[in-house]
C-alpha cells in the first residue's frame, strides 16, 4: 500500500476539461510494488462524451490551415521540452524504466514527434494527371478522416502516444486517445500542456481505463472511423473483429521475435554492446528488441563469451540510480510471465548462461518488492522452443549458432512475426542481400534503432498491418478523393 502518502488521482480529459470518473483503478509503481496512483476506469459513457466533444471540434480544427495546426504542434513541443525532467521522472515512476532512459529517449522523442509532424504536414503534395484525348484533368485532394481512436501500450507510454496524436491532429483530425491503464500518468500530464499550447477544446480527448471496457467502447463506436493501435497480436485480433462491422481504417503495430544475424566478419567491438542494448534496453520491453541471436559458427564461442560478459555488466537497479542500465518490468504478472519462459527453456534442456536463476540480483531495500529481473542469456536451445518462437517482451535473449547465409535467412524467417532484424557483417554485398531476403518491416545493418521518421515503420506477417511515418501516417489519417475536371 501507499502508506500515508496521498495517491495521485488522474482524471479524464474531455472537451478541454478534466473530469472525474465514477470508478478508479489502482496503478502501481513497478520499482516498489506499491499503489501510488488511481486511474479512471472509464467506459461507454466517457467515450460517448469524448465523441461528442471531438465531433463538435472537428469542423473548426479541420478548417485550420496546415500552417496554423503546425504552429500549435510546435508550441506543444516547446512546452513539453521545457518540462522534460518532470515528465522523465513521472514516466520512470509509472513504467519502471530508468530515469536516464526516459530523459534521453522517451521524452525527447515525444518532443520530436510533435516537431516532426509539425514540419512534415507542410510538405505534402497531391497528384495531378492529364487525359488530353478525353479533355480531362484529374487531381487528388486529401481530407482528414474525422475522429481518430488511438490506443497505445505501456512500454513507451508518451513516446508511442505522441507518435499517434501528432500526425492525427496535424492532418486535421480530432482524436480520442486511450493510453494503457498501466501507464497513464504522462498522458494526463500532457493534457495540461494541450490547453497552454492552444489546442482547442475537443481536439484531443483522453479517456483512461482498461482495454475491455473503454478500449472496446472506443473501437466499437460508429463515429470513430479510424483506429491506430500499438500492442499485442491477440488484442489486435479483437480490435479487428469489433471494427469489421463498421469497415474502419486500421493501423496495427504489433509484436516481434526479432533476429540479430551476426556473420564471422562482423565488427564485434560494435556488435556486442549494441546487441546487448538491442536485447535489454527498456527491460527488453520494446517491440524492436532482439530476442534471437544467430551467430556464425566460426565466431560463436568468442561472441558468446563477450556477450555474456557484457550482459553481466548491465546493471539492474533503482530506476533513479544513474548507473543502472535496466529498471523494473511493468507488472508482477508480466515479470512472472517472462520468468516462466526461462523455466520452460531450462526444462527443455537449454542452458541459462547468466541472469535469471544463475546470478544474484542485488537491489536497494526500497526496491525489493519491485518487479526486477536480471538480463538473461539462453543457449543450446532449439528453434522450435517457445522461447525462440513467441514474443517474451522482457530481458531474455537466445543465442544459437549457424553455418551458412542461406540457412540463417530461412531460420530467421521461420517465425510468425516480421517486425525488425539486425544484420552484422562488413561485407556490403552480403548485408544488402540478406536484408532483402528477410521477412521484416525493418532491417538495421551494423546498428540498431536508428530511426528515420520520414520512412515507413511497421511489420510484416503477424507484426502488423500498415505503416507509420511522414507519408504513411498522413495517408492513414486522411482520405483521398480523385476529382476529374472536363474542359
Ligand atoms: N508494441 C508491442 O509490440 C507491444 C506488445 N505487447 C505484448 O503484449 C503482451 C501483453 O501486454 P498488454 O498490455 O496486455 O497488451 P495489450 O495489447 O493488451 O495492450 C495494449 C493497449 O491495448 C488496450 N487494449 C487491451 N485490450 C483491448 C481491447 N479488447 N480493445 C481495445 N483496446 C484494448 C490496452 O488497454 C492498452 O492500451 C506483452 O507481454 C507483449 O508481449 C505489449 C505492449 C506493446
Ligand atoms: N512500437 C514500438 C516501438 C516504436 C519505436 C519507434 O517508433 O521508434 C513498441 O515498442 O511497441
């Protein structure tokens, strides 16, 4: 329990006003295991109120010029940047990640999301073709779709929420956002900045609560024609079913089982630390994290030794500790789920080289009830194992050897997911060839998570439907109309 300290009470943000809710959910600080915040447990009534506000705000907001909307987004970015530290501390407490990561990645990227779409909205052009034999000119115009429903997960709370809000409102839509019930605080803090930045009431509405209650009410609402979702594959299936009767536009950004392919000519000085980071950053709770590492046989032992040594240097500690590389996992249930995967691997005869069940986790007394685990490296594991097939979404990675390029491409592609991959080699021809053959929406060669926001982001196969980015998000959040002029 939270002891004598008052709990932080969040409120929904509808039509520019903070509104209390009839019932509330407990929200935990993952680094202590204590309830510290209460989140509205919204449902159909709150969604109906948000839809009414978004509907009323749409004509005015969509009639603004892109330049006017851009100015509002830029003010929002500036205000967020001025409060960066406050947001970083709040994100860390709510999610369990280190303050350092929130300060250097989550909040700066949220600022960048607003700045990026404030700029990119100014540069779209439409198409025009002529048909002289028929005396016709054809051109396209794009219009905002209407009210956008935005559902975001708990791993990168403000980062992914703003990645949806910014392009949606830049294009002239009004929005109803539903952050994860596990991490609602920075979304609520953002509402205070919306007012200051001059976002008109009703343009951005935020309803808090669980997926089955408020999430489904939003997805099922007939006046919300477009849904952008980031989260798990089973939830995406449910959203697809609920939105099917309304033929909604869907963008689904889902999970991954991302391979790292390390050839014998890789530069291990760069590859080892980057692959440790790609496996364990944000406690492994990023859909882009590496969870299957394929290493060419001739360097397998050398890589494994260096990789385990580097993983053991990755300190797990209080999120406020500047020397900690990893904080707490999101929840007790998630921690248990991740640990279960390690147990399954062990029962199948795999070897756990470091981390869970092998090394001792040392934490300050105040964090001992938190949801921490050590970064864990598994080897001697079959490709058919659940740990090599299913998304674990925690600090667990598997390392296995391979012989040939052809073999490793086949094995890398053998899972249901196709989100991100890394390829490590100094042979330029090989990196192009392998990148082309991988079934993956994103391939990073000799690096990881260097993002170019202009270009398409998203996955193949069960990793999702649609792409996000400057042009892709613009196309998703607008409808195209083709006009023919006979002259
Ligand atoms: N981007 C990614 O790849 C992510 C993947 N995951 C995966 O999903 C697993 C489960 O995590 P969850 O938090 O349960 O993910 P989730 O997919 O259930 O939650 C994501 C968002 O969807 C909402 N939601 C849940 N059920 C819904 C429904 N029926 N209708 C509308 N919205 C709904 C949630 O409230 C949250 O805002 C994780 O262990 C991880 O494997 C989780 C978060 C992000
Ligand atoms: N969607 C996720 C990460 C996106 C990162 C980016 O846009 O840079 C995720 O982890 O769910």
